[in-house]
C-alpha cells in the first residue's frame, strides 16, 4: 500500500472528515520516511509556516511568535516550560475504551467508539454518530534523533490547516513533557495537538471537536490527557 492509498482510505465507522484524516496519515507516513532516512534538522531549529515562526533554542525551550490566530478558553491551561507540576494530576481521567502502544496507554471518554484501524499507526475515536468531532492518536517508531522538541518542529511543518499554527508552552502529563500546538483545521474549527517522544515511539493525540462548546471540549481534552499512562 502506498502513502497515497493511506491518505485516501476511509474508515466506515467514523463519518468522513477528510481534511483531518489526510493530515494524520500524511504526518505519520512522512514521519516513517524521515525516521528510515535518519534525517535531522539542518536549519538551526527554525520552523516556518505562512505566518508563524517558532524558534528552538539550544536548551530545547520554545520561543514562539505571537500569532493573532486561534486563542480561546477551550484549551487546557499550559504551564511555563520550566513548570514541574502536572496540571492534570487532579483531573478525573477518561474511563472509556483504551488506545495503547508499546510505551503508552490512554482512554477516550466513556461511550465513545474506537474505530477499526485504518493503519497500524493511527487510531480514531468518536462518539456514536461522530457528528461532534473526533480524537486521533498517532504513534510510530521514532528515530534516535527524534526528541519531543524535534517532533514538535516537524508537526508544525506538516500542519495542514487554515492560517497559522500556535506553539504553546509544553505541558507535563504524568511526568512526561509534551508539546502543545493549536490551529484551525481546513473545516475552520480549532484543533489541539499534544505529542512527545515516548520510549521508542513518536506519539501524538489530536483533538478535533468542533461540535462541542468550550467547557465540554476542555473537559474532554483534560480527561483524555489525565488518563495517559507511560510504560
């Protein structure tokens, strides 16, 4: 199966959301290619999009630009890069179906459905009917050089949405630092992506929940992040 086959294949149990699916699958496919090729950044960590530049210092911290793009109260509060406290430690974790890989395990909300896999490195979950959005989880073998910061920079390059990507300060989830990006999907709604180098895997979870109000959306994101277990 070619990358183009993966990018156009549809999962029958989840209503078609072609812009998000192609983004997830293209990201994972290119990540595999980059890992196999042993590629590394050669531009001093500078990441450019049409309207946003995120500069990565030698210490691994991120100094994002100040975009005018998506900023609302629906995303979990992000601590500073130096914060050690886990902002989700007191959050009730999701109790629904499990999605897991060799180095992580998480749950989606109770009552949600995890669709039949469309590839060995992507899982999709949604409420029955899928009308209010979905959660996508990607994971694949990471090259030796693929740190969390490097994966964040690649994710910014590959963002396939409208307008700019916002690079948030990293968050700590059960002791693991994760990058946080947000922007508008091609259908216009906000998408939040969290990711990390987890053991030997490059891991990310995307929240594309256009049918939820901000408070419910925030609760879903926080409950899923709170459920993550690293192995």
